């Protein structure tokens, strides 16, 4: 959980460098883009590529991997259950035949 928090903070640091506060002579405050925020490379790489990967592609990939692993675990569980059921059935038959 700590790793997720740290990664979120690190991923969002460029957002704080994107804008800065400008105080106008009349006392009003507004946000303005910095040179870093106006850079086309920054917009393309961070806002376009990295944001898409972190927000869309990575969660879908993680869900797919976890679903696959869950399916494998369920198949393994069903095989084990079937083996145990067959063994118990065979023991029951054996017990019934020896007591008769």
C-alpha cells in the first residue's frame, strides 16, 4: 500500500510543475502555465502516453492477469476436489464391501 502511495505521488509531481500562481496588480490570483507545462513534449509524453498507460492500460492488464490466475486456481481446485471425491467414493465402496 505504501508503494502505491509513493508511486502516485511520484507520478503526479509533474502536475505541480505544470502551473504556477500569478498575482495580478489588482490583487486577483490566477493560474498560468509554466514553460514546462507549455512544452509539447511534456504534453505528449506525460499527459498523453504515461497517463493513458497508468489510467487505462495498466489496470486492464492487471485485471487480465489476475483473472487468468483465478481461472487457473479454480481449475486446480476442481481437479483436487474431483480426486478427493473419487478417493472418498472408493473408500466408501471398499468399506461397504468389507462390512457386508
